[in-house]
């Protein structure tokens, strides 16, 4: 079994000290950083853009896992690719032709991800699973950190594990929203490969211990 990947989300960091947040993530041994890009239209919140991703890129070798919660995500792919993203994930609900943009992301030499909100069934992804490297299951309604995990969303993880095996595919399954040391085991049992963790990471006193616990 591959080791679980933990991707701390800087959405829950101190916005006045993103550089310090990156240092904390690096010191924890996580290896990935999740960057939530929100435009105030697709979700009711604003965060940051490619300028911050570019500024942080020089500070770390961690995998940059960029999650576009924006309308018309295709217009931002080049900007985030140039800024230093390693993975770009767009929302199924935000784009009429996600397959086209998944291919565009891959053409930049990056990993391509697709995400679905809690109200969207996993079946909508059936035809595009061969073209994605990562499927991100939102386990809270997108837009804000600090929410509680919606346990019914983990059923979609189980469904995707079965579809992946049946089709002989190798995309990774990520879960994002309300993940902490108390419920992470349920996500792993459902078949998640990647745990995005926000508030629980930055609130924890011993971040390295938390990461080891979640990876185990």
C-alpha cells in the first residue's frame, strides 16, 4: 500500500505570514501544499492568485497542489502553470468541457485534477476519468475553511475506488474539507490517497507528529 499523502491547505494559515506557513509545512514533513484559489463568484470568498503561488515557489520544493474554485478555470491554467503549480485541479461544476482543459493542463507538463462539490454525484466523472490524474472529493461545501466533514461524501470515494480498479486507471483520490486526526481514518478506509487538511494542521502543536499519524 502506498503511503497516504497529506496536503496542508494554506487557506487556514495566517494570511499575514504565508512564508511562515510554508516553512511550517516543510518542517512537518508533509511534502505537499494545497493552494485554494477562490474568485468570489464560483464560491463566496476571495483568496489569492498566481502572484502568491509564484512568490512561494522559490521558498519550497513541496508539491504545489493548486485547486481552482473559480468560474472559467481554463483562463487561469497558463498563469498558474507559469507560477509554479505541479497539479492544477478544476471543478466539474465550473466548466462545460472539463476534458479539454484537463488535456491543456497535461500539455503544460503538469498533473490534471477534477473536483466535485458535495451535491455532485461521482457518476458525472465517468467519461473523463481516463484523462485525469487526481479526483478531488469535496467533503464540505467549498468556500471556507474550518467546516465539519460531511460523512456521506466518503461514499463517493468508495465508488471511485471501484471504478478505478474496474477500468485499470491510476488516478489518485483526494478528500478536502473538515479532515482532522479524529476522522482521517474513515477517509483512508474509504480509499482516499490524499488528505487535504487545513485548520487541524495549523492548530496542532506538534505538526510533525500529526503528519506521521495521518500518513500511517
